[in-house]
C-alpha cells in the first residue's frame, strides 16, 4: 500500500486525464450503454406487454403488474449490458452468482406468497367469480367484496369478512350461483304414503306459479324423487332470475311456507320418522333379588 504522503496527486487537468482516462471512459461507456438499453427497452418492451395483455382481456391490475415487472426486467438487463460494455465482466459474474443464491433462498421462503400471487393472476384473468358474486367453497360461502393479487375478501351472511388466500380458491372447486342470469331452486316436500300424489303436486305447482319471483319459463315442475321410510318425497323445481343469496332465501322460504299452509288446509300429512316400541316388562325374584326382564320388538 502506498502511503498518502508518497502518492503522486495530479496537479493539472492533463495529468488527471492521463491518469484516469481509462476509468473515465469506462464510466462514460457504462452510463451510455445503460441509458440506451434502458430507454429503448422500456419503451418497446413495456409498451408491447401492455398492449398484448390489454388485447387479450386481462384485468387492469394484472396489466399493471406485468408492465411493472417488465420495467424491472429491462432495468436489470440494462445494468448487465452496461457492466459488460464497461469491462466489468468479473464483477457482473459475481453479482449474478450472489443474486441467484438470494433469489433461490427467497423463492423457498416465499413459496406460499408466490403461489397466492400466481393464483390471483389466474383468478383475475379467468374470472370464475367477480365482485358482488355469491360463491361457495369448502363448506363456506359469502359475497365477494374485493379481489387482490394475493387474497380475496369475502363477506359472510353474518356480516363477517373472511380474507381467503387466492391459492385456496384457485385449487378448490368454487360454486358461483350468480354466474348465469337464472338459477334453479329445489326443495323436497315429504307427504304420507296414503296421501294423493297428484293433489300434492297440484298444490306445489299452484303455489309456485302464484309467486311473482318464480319464472314461467322455464316453468315450475315437480318430480317424485324418494320413497323413504315414512314419506314420499316430491321435489319442487322452480327458477328465478338475477339470483342472489338474499333473493334465493326469500323465494324459497315463501314457497315452502305457502306449500306447508296449503297442505295443512287440505289435510295432506307431512310425516316425520318415528319408531313404535312394543313389548312388556316382567319382574322375577332370583335368590332374594328382583330381576327385571324387558321384552320388545
């Protein structure tokens, strides 16, 4: 190491240029190469990514994410090209090795985050549900209030908010009851074996047709679907439009209540399972003790 007292400091511009000309040229080459590659790359690549994704109908959030990522890629490419042009190849190789190791470590540490992130991109692209849709998944249900790249916020019907990781929604079956303009509702009414199926069917259809929220096309229908231990099952099938959880519950409740009242008025039984026990009880004396015997069918 040369002591500072013995170092020959340049005393003129000519000496500065002579001593540091190579370094100055490397710096100028680095700046020029970086500027050219970054400006041209960002203008071409970012613009191309934005137009391509927009033309394919991707959500605006996905487009913004992709353009931001493209800009970051262009930045790192510009740095790499500038280092190469300036003659700092060895430094660039060391930097690339370190960056690869860090990327690998971060990838393992954030694999769940990345999975949710990628799932969010596919949800926004494929649109299996949208904001204000009523969805069901994994025995849970609610109305979608916000779709982000990492999580989806769902409001339950108890006015709670569930923050659901996007990977859970992307990797499981999701039922979207509001995906179409119309929704079919079903309910099984049980009548006694001695009751008239035709009469019960007419009552169910009359009540459905009297409800203004039930569609005439497709028209209501009734099918015999069960011969259970204690009842005959008649499944009512009705259609509503503009389905939502509130309307679904209201229409179905009105229909069930109306049919129950008509059944009661017409004397049609709606039985429930029951068991009849028969037999008797006898008491015998055995060695001074009473023993109870229970017999039954």
